[in-house]
């Protein structure tokens, strides 16, 4: 009997980028023998089928995983019927539900274009959920739908109901009180750049950062709120606790010889003025947010960011830490459109008209919404800027095709342009800081 060959197979790799036609031409004109293959040496535990710098991987792994730091996290809400459950105003949501409950199942299916039932979302399931919870046992709430694009929904928290998967384990912590959370994709498409970090202070829809199936958005709330009970009185304070791994948090603090205080809130700057060496939960989030927007970090660790949630380097020293906290905090407030900076408009909307968006296009620093009306002095970097799978300056307008822009819409779009321009500026500032 022949001895079994236990030698592992050799693995070779070759990347080919470009348009479909270019790839077809290359394949027609080449064979297995003519391609300049790269021999790989896959190593445990991941056995990557592409070239990796494993010395760089060892350096990367010295940091802490965002997934381990934020103990409670989950992907965003899956509604299964966005057009039915998510609307531009609270009134539209309420009107939709009231009308839906008046109709029998098949009338509702036709009226609201609900399509065929699937395993986890059915017209009858949605109706039973709403009959039980609407209007007083659920909550009307804003939802982070796309970058810089908040909408409204009615949230019951029941799975396989009005929403298919409401992710109550995480979303409840954005409904019970003020909160903020990182929004990240666990992986992203090969051949692209890492641009998949954003922020929220609301519940999120699963395609918030990207609508690609492989890039579903997860949210990492900074704070957790306790379960409410019938015994709690109206107006009673519900104390939140940081959603942070204590061991990692203390290691971050000790790395810069600071103390960590989970109860220090947004007034922590006054503590620093008195010389008390404390860091707060928001400082840690802002530090992470700055690192995730470092172009050098994004490029250096791109291969590892493709396949899992980010690993963040521990702070190099206290000076670097506070520099990054400051810039990360500015980014956070700008992305939430909470910073006064976003109201310092750099664009104009000079031409009167019906304000109806026909086909947005960019020409010579002007963003036209129709044949005559436009936003002027829009930087090209803002128009083309990517957050996850979207270009917000373009998508926000395209999603409103054939709609009339109201006064508040015009101001909101101008804020988006400022936010994207400032993001580019702040990322360059962050890149001047030696993170590791």
C-alpha cells in the first residue's frame, strides 16, 4: 500500500483589478503558466489566501479589539420592509400605521406594496405586533438610516413584528437615554480602502454605513442603561454605566499613567483644569474615533481591517492621547452635526426656483439639483468623499429625487458639505500625529 502523502499543497496568488472587459482581455491572452503568480505561505490561525506582512500582524495584535472593549454590540435593525416601516417624519409613520391597521392583510399588502411573506416578516406578524404595541406600548423614534440622514420609525422591540429584527439588546440603550456609539463594518470589499467608521446617537438601520450584504453595520454603544421596572417612578434618574471592558479600559489609562473614572461625563475638562488626572468613557471613544480616521493607520492595517473589527493601538503617551481625543471629539460632534462648525456654511444656494431635485450632478464646484438651481462653492473633496459604501454628498440628494427641498433641507445639505470638508481637514491633522 502506497504511503499517504501528508505534505500540504502549495498555494499561489495573483490579483487582477480593473473593469470587466479588461479582465476578460487579460484572461484571453494569458494562461496558468504565463501569469506571474505569488507563492503564499499561509500561517495559523487564519491561513490567509493573500500576501500578508505577518510581522505587521504581530504589531497590530498588540492593541485592543473594539469588539472586546465594547462588550455589548450588535448589527443594526433589519426591517425587511424599509419603505413601510421607515419614513421622513413621525407623522408619516403614524399615518402609515393607522391606515395599515384598518385594512385586512391582502388589502394592506397591495396598498403598501409589501410583497410576499417571508419566514421572519409577514403582514400578519406586523399587524399583531402593532395591535399590541401601537401607539402607547412602543415608541416613535428617529433612526440613523444613512450617514447624515435621520428618519423616523415606530419601535416595539419585538422580533418578527413590525421590524423583522429590532436588535433590542443594543437598541434599547439608545432609547432609554442619551448615548453615542461607534458604527463599524466587520469587513469590507477587497480592493477598496477602509472608510467604514462612523458614529450615531440613535438606533441604526443595518445598512447605515454600507448597504452591501457583506458590510452590514454594527453599533457599539458607549453606555448601557439598566432594565426598567414597573416600580420606577416618573422622573426617576436611570443611571447608565459604561459599556467598556474594565480590564482593557484600565490598561488604556495605565498606559498613559492616568486614572479612569466611569462617572466623569462631558464636564471632564474642568477636572483636567484642576490637575486631577482622570479620563472618561467619552475620551476613550474619541481616541478610538481619531485612530480610525488616521489615513496612515487605515492604509497600514488595511489587510487586517478587511476581515474583522478594528484593533486599536494602546496610547503611545499622554500627549498623543489627548491630541487624538481632541481631534476625535471634533470629528464626533461634526459627524453628529452637533458642532457649531457645521453652521459656518461654505456654500451658497443662490437661484430661486421650485427646489425639486431632478438629477444631481457636479460641475465646476456647483452641485446642480435641476437645470437651473445649484449649491455653489462645493469642494470636490466633499462631493466625492466616501463614508463606508456611500458618498453622502451625492446619496443624500439622489435619495430625494423628485422631492422638493424645503428651507431646512437646504440648510441641512450645506451642513453635510461642511462636515465632509472638515472631516478631510481633521484626518490630515490626525495623520500628523505619530499614533504608535
